[in-house]
C-alpha cells in the first residue's frame, strides 16, 4: 500500500513537472513578443534553470530551482541595458541549429534517418519506397531548421526587432506545425495502402522513442 502511494505521488510529481515545463515554453514566446525585455530575460533564465534541473536530477527538490530562479531574475535583471537584451536573440538561433543538428546527424550512414525511426514504430518494417521517403523527409526537416536559424540570425542583425519577434515567436512555430500536419495529410494521400496513426499518436511515438530523454 505504502509503495503504491509513493509511486502515485512520484507519478503526479513527474506530470506536474512536465506541465510546468510546457507552461514555461509556451509562455516564453508570448512574453518575448509582448512584454518588456527584462521580463523576457527573466523567463529565459527560469527556462534555462528548469532545463538544467531536468537534466541534473529527478529529486523533488528540483522544484526549488526554477522558483528560486524566478525570484532572482525578476528582481535582478536590469531594464534597458543593451547587452542583456541581446541575449534574447540567442535562443531562436541556438534551438533551430540544435534541431538541425539533431535531425541532420542521422542522415550520415550507417545511421537510420530520424523520421525512419518514427516510421518503424508505426509500420514495424519499411519498404524501399518508405525508406526513400523518410530519408527525404528528414532532409526537409533539417533544411527547415537550418533556414529558420539563418532567418533568425539575419533578422536579429538587421535591427528590426518587431520583424525578428514576429518570425521567431510566431512564424517559426507556424512553419513547424504546417510541415508536420501537411506531411501527415500528404502521406495519407501518397501512401493510401499503408496504415497510418493519428497525429497525436505520432507525437506519442516521438516521446516514447526516448530520443529526447536524458
């Protein structure tokens, strides 16, 4: 009984921690676009602390890290200084480059392309035409993230902060969502003779793959 109760508490704690992460990641682009730079920098600091705590430990005490960071950053981040504000330009470039590398490195033989791994979870085995398709799709995702990183960098250097903010906090996410959903729709038409899982199940497969686990 006691072990079951402890397991239930641990499960709820893990779900709550993930919910906090989702909330922070959703709030960040909104804050960056609409709020003062100081608030965006503070939230960026909390996000970085959250990610570090997620990688470092699963102990319940990790909850103290983002809470302490929130108090520290919201009090201590100076307003109006150019150097701290420049830090806001780093995450869109770094994240897109990281995702570009994450997809692109699987295209190097003898590795299995990343999309092919997800397709194997869906289909069990891949026919030659699916192998070719999934490799090309992995290339497309790699190119998308590379282009997004370049666009973020160019807009940051241009000095047009509004254009940069619209792209990094809205257009970038729309492009990713459009490619994901558009590919699902196209694949169902192109490969009608195969069984296809729902977009939600595809996302669950990504999570179940363990590729993003520490």
